[in-house]
C-alpha cells in the first residue's frame, strides 16, 4: 500500500487537496468517489518527492528543522512504548499538521510496508533526511536500538536548531541596524539635506568644507542612484558567481577563520557541529571512518572540511584521530585533548559529547561578546554620521550669525 496526494472536486465544485493511502491510483480514485469527490489528480508521494507532477504541494521542498525534531521525537517516544514501526509512522503522520510533512511520513510508511528498512525508506527523501540521519537510523536498526538512536537524533536536531537560532539572533540585530543606518543616511542626503542646503544657494558666502562635501555627496546620490543600484546588483551577482569557483570559495573561507572574533565564532560553530555529529554517530554504532566522512559534509567551512577528510585518510592508515585532526591547527586544543582521552579510555562517544557541550558554551560566550561589542559600535557609528550631517548644516548658520553680529 502506498501514499498518494490528490486534488479533487467536492459536490459544490470546490477544490479539495489531501493525502490518502491505497494500493494503486485506480483504487485511490475509487475511494475518493466513495467519499463523494471527483478526482482530478492522484500522484504517488514518492514520485512527488523526486520532483514529478507539479500539483497539490511539492514534497521536494523539505520540512523545517523544528518539524524534523518533532517528528524524530515522536518516533522515538512511540517506538519506546512498544508500538510497531508501521503503526508508529501512521500515528506520527496523523499527529502532524503540515500536509507536506504528513505526506513525507506516509511515503516513508508506504516503503516500510513494502518490506524496506526504515533507513532505506528515509533515503527516498534526501531533501528531508540527510546522510547523517539515514546512516544513524541504519546503525540503530542493525544494533536493535532504534528507539534510543532516534532519541539521540531528536536531541541532536533540537540542539542544532537552537544553535542556528542563536547565530541568527546574533547576526540579525547588526544587519538590521546597518540597513536602518544606510536607509536613514540615504534619506537624509537625498531628501532632507537638499531642502535645507537650498537656503544657502542665494548667499555669496564661502561654505565650510564639511558642508561642501555633504552637498556633493547629496548631489551624487540623487543624480546617480540608478547607477549605484546597478553597481550594487553587479557586485552581488559577481560575488555569487565567484563563490561558485572552488578555489575562490576556499580562500574566502580561509580568510573567515582569520577574522577577529568572527573567525573564532566560525571555528567554534563548525567544531561544535563536528563533535556533536561525531558523538551521535559513534554512540549509534556507525564505523569511525564512515562517521568522519559524514562529519566532513556537515561542517560548512571548507578548510575544516578538507582537514577532516585528510584526517580520515590518516586514521585509515592507523593514525589516532586527535593527532590527525591536530595537523591543521583549526580545532581547539581542548577538543583535541578530549578526543585523545576518549581514544585512550575507550569512551570516545562520551568525550565527544563533552567536547560538543564545551564548544557550544564557548560559542554562546562568543556570541554574547559580539553582541556586546558590535551593537554599541554600530550605534556610535550611526550617531557619528548623523552628527556629521547636522554639523554640515549648522556650520553655515553659525557663520551667518557671526556676520550679522
């Protein structure tokens, strides 16, 4: 039995969209007619996940991290209660409100009822369940501890989502402040300043250099705003094109690691993601070499990706993990020491968990430091620019008052 999405007309001629289970599209259409619906389109969920028909809703868009964490947690809870996998998937699909997520879970259930493993069924939806997720589930199925593995996966997804929210909150405030500053200054130069400065046009008095500079900037902005917009668009498109070149992207990522404060944040975020991912894979029974390969895909900074890949090669040749990772000097020493202790004591998963927790605490500290420095600095910069504009307007007025006196 498979899962199908449908578009149909009810007795009043209104469109109805939803999900239904059936053996064949013909049987699904028959079920819809029994419900008093006229089927217009019936598409198997698996086909839609691969970008097939364009009706209803597109499953290939995936789901949010919050929904993925919720689904994983519900699967773990129901499996721990002793519910069979097929019933668990059906129950989770009924609990989920989003039709796209519901369709994906029903598609997974359809594959499981056909005799496929859960990991194999999840791989039919790579846009939702990445290689890390599927490999971990596969290890859980092979070890017979799928419920425990799913519980760890839920923790992992929730912590990853929490970290992303923290980073977004840390970066959104400075970005909004910069955009607001640019908007306010542009408005002052393009609209307010010309009206105020127009008063001085009839005077023969020599204007202060600051006022002349502001008038020139205002005129340039008003006369060339279209050209400036085009230049900005070209720069954005050109940067995106440049970042598609591996060599240029590698150099840019290497520069990011050397930036003050931000470089430490980028290194910390990627190191935390590596240790957290490595921890859940090792504790789930995934082989170390396969776990390192998966971790290299999870880390976003390219130099750190390459370091993990080269470390995997050295580990395959018999070198310790911590020594292989230490070669590039990109991972924090405390992380490497914890990994070394884990290798020596045979408790690598526990030490990786500690390293991930320690790294996440450090990232929180760095984010707080960035917020504490960047926010006031941007406010002072904006205040300085506005003060400069006010001075440029007021200086000629002071000169006029002195002439009158």
